[in-house]
């Protein structure tokens, strides 16, 4: 009987571990591959990009999945053709120049207006996965200055 | 001891049920709300739309999450400005005129070229959730004829 109890308890623990697994997977990226580490200096901290679709001459929209590790963020930047962000997982930040910082979570959607400086990234304690949908028919992204630690924390 | 064993087994069963819950959620739609049932006649079967972002005069891209119940599909149609589909969950179909039907799963990405007739939907045994990214600067979607059962099954 003791053996049966041990087995039952082990089963309970095993199911308990399994039950938490999707949450862990989810924090990493639940839909798209994580892609390659971003090595350019437009980002601070550790971030990954999986390009999902390139723009072309007939369809000027590119789509990419970005995974920000906790604390990672872009520089301030703007898009001449605008951008739409889809929150896929985790907890992230989005801020437009002159506006308060907003929190983005799974399922949240944000439009970055054309030519408005903004930045986005992860919160300090959670990774953030976003899909960025960027229109390039009016020009490429213009990169500006770093997001200071006080701007990030505010 | 028998009571303890019963408790442990109940715990195991409870965790087992909990462990399966994310999978069921996932099949319904893991990221975005399901939205409202689509009532127009451009679709066959049961499908739901959650508009995520409307196009505007500066950013002509609209984004919507569509959930197709098993067997549901669009009519044949085309987009003057093209479309990009992101597979979010389940198992779906995509076919362009004159091409073989393709299977779409979570994480798959498809570009529907401008003005090329195509259809998409769920497979017969699984729902399919997609994000559709549609450019509207060259005109609205043009709806064509139904996808016949033999086209769907081929």
C-alpha cells in the first residue's frame, strides 16, 4: 500500500510539473520560433528576431516576431509608414514621445502612428514576445537615441 | 492509509485535468479573443472574427484574427493589395488558384500575392486560428465563388 501511495504521489507531482510546462513554453514564445539574437545597436539588452515575411514591391508590409528578454528594449525610433504591434506573450512596455508608458500583454494590439517617436520592449521581470507589422512604402525605420534607465523605469 | 491514497489519487486526477486545460484553450485560440460569429456569405461553415486593427488613411493595413471551426472556409477571393496570413493555432488549409492545397499550422506564415484568387479555412477535423494582415491601399477584397466540397477535399 505504501508503494501504491508513493506511486500516486509521484504521479501527482509529475502532473503538477507537466501542468506548469505550457506556461514556461509560453513565456519563451508560444507561436513562432525565437529566431536569431539581434546584434545591431538599435536594441539594449538581449532580444531575438524571427523574420516572418519580408516586404516586396507589391506588398510593402514586413512581419517579424521579436522576443525581448526582461529589461531589453529598442532605442527610440519612428516608422514613416507606421507599425502595428501584436502582444503574443509575456509583459512588455510601449511608449510614444510625450505620452505615459503603456503595458502590453498577450492579445494586446498597438498602432504606432506614422513618424511618431516611440520605443518598446520587455518589462524588468518578464520577457515579452511581439509581432511587429511594419509598412515600408514611405521609408525605412529611423533610429534615434537610447531609452535611458530613468525613462524606462518611469 | 486508504484515505491518504484516495486523496493522492484525486490530486493526480485533478492535476491531470488541469494539465490538459491549456491544450483545450489553445485549440480555441491561444492569443486573441475569438470575437463575433461571421454572418456574411463570404464564408461557409462557422467562423469568428476579432478585428485587431482597422486600416486608416496613413496606415492602410488591417489586422484580424479569424477562428474557423472544423470544415469552415472562405469563398475564393483576392486582395488587390495582398495579404499575409499567420497560423496561430490548429490545422488549416490554404490554396491559390492552379496550385495544390497547402496545410497551415501554428507558426506557419503565408503571403497571398496581390490579385491572385485563393481561399483558406480549417481542416475537416481541427479548428484553425489565423491572423490576417491585409493591405487595402489598392482596393478592398474581391469575393468570388464558393469552394466546392470536391475542391475542399482534394
